[in-house]
C-alpha cells in the first residue's frame, strides 16, 4: 500500500511539473491579448507584425471553440500544456547547461581573478577594520551577483563534504573497487539503495521541485524578452490601462525569473544533499544504532 501511494505521489509530482509549466507558458503566449483590443487593431497593422497576426488568429479560434465546444477546448488545452511542459523541461536543461558553460566555466573565472587582484591591491592588510567593514557592506551585493551569474548549483552543501568522503571510503572497502568520486554516481547509487531498502527520503520531492522551478525559470526569462519585444512592436495599440502599468508588466517576469532561478539551484543542492545523507545513513546505520 505504501509503495502504491509512493508511486502515486511521484506520478502527481511529475504531472504537476509538466502540465503546470506548459499551461503557464501557453497563457503567457496569449497574455498580450489582454493588453491590446484585438478587434480594434487595423488589418494592415496585423499583416505587418508576426506576433499581432498570430495573436489575432489564435484569439478568433479560441473564441469560436471555447463558445461552441468548451469540453473539447479544455481537453485540447490540457494535452497541449502537457506536451509543451515536456518541451520546456528539455530546453530548460539545455539552457542551463549552455549558460553554465559560458559563465561558470568561462566568464566567471577571469572576473573572479580580476576581483581578487583588485581587492588585494586596495586592501593589503585583510585584517584592517576598514576592510572588514567594507567586506560586510558589499557581501550582499556579491551574493546577489553570484546568484544571478551562477548557473551550475553544487550537488551538496559545502559542510557535508566530509560525509561524501566517508561514503566513498565505505563503498571502496565494501565493494573492493575504486568507486567514482563523482556526485552523480553517488546520487544514483543512493537512489537505488533507498528504493531497495525502503529508506524514507525527501529526494523525489526535492527533485520534482527542482524540475518545476527550473522550467519556470526558463519560462519567465522568455517572458521578459517576449514582453519587451511585444511592447516595442505593438506600442501604439496597447490599451491606456496597460500603458500605466507597463513598467510593472515588464519588471514582474524578470523578478520571477530571478526567484525561480535561485530556488531551482537550492532544490538541486537539497536533492543531492538528501541523497548523500541517505547513503551515509545506510552505510553507517549499524554504528548509529549502537550509539
């Protein structure tokens, strides 16, 4: 019975992680219809803009189908959201691998070297009171910059590195092999052991959150660029009420991108750390029970 509920929970998390991002993405694609009265846009202007033309066509189709066949329209929308969710999930992974290669493995390293060199030149005595005060003052700004320009999160928290080494030593001793010192390999064997030994873990929950927030991060990055372009090409047709809150409309997706960008990285670290803790518990269960 517990196995059934566990599988049901994982299924629901997987569906939620696909349908919800897909539905949000579809709604965002159509959301400019709220900012423009499509019925009053001149036909000539629609023909000159790909976005306006597409929105006009889709808006007319939705009005017809939603009025005449509401159940069929809802079914089709659900299927589209599910399929779009898969697409968003795949592209979000590619996007973060691409950006990690550019920033984490590329641009960030020379920037850190330049920053370190300037810091050492300006503050030759790191223990000085002025240095310590400025360090505390600029620490939040440095953290913010790291959040924005870092795209590859750590697999576990820094202080738990000693647990990883303990797990590697135990695995090498028990299996008589040189087990790979790789976070993904440790995560995989921990997942297998947790399933086989019925170890209660929050790993699947954290992984589902990670996939959801990573997809939402990509969606709102796209939304930011999409809205900027839309307001540029359809500026004269936007309703006065939308003009008044245009700044809010443009800033909101950027803030949401940053929010989910930070949260997805945190849940990846929580997932890896949970797997590491589960493996550590299994390999040291006897000692823990004795103590």
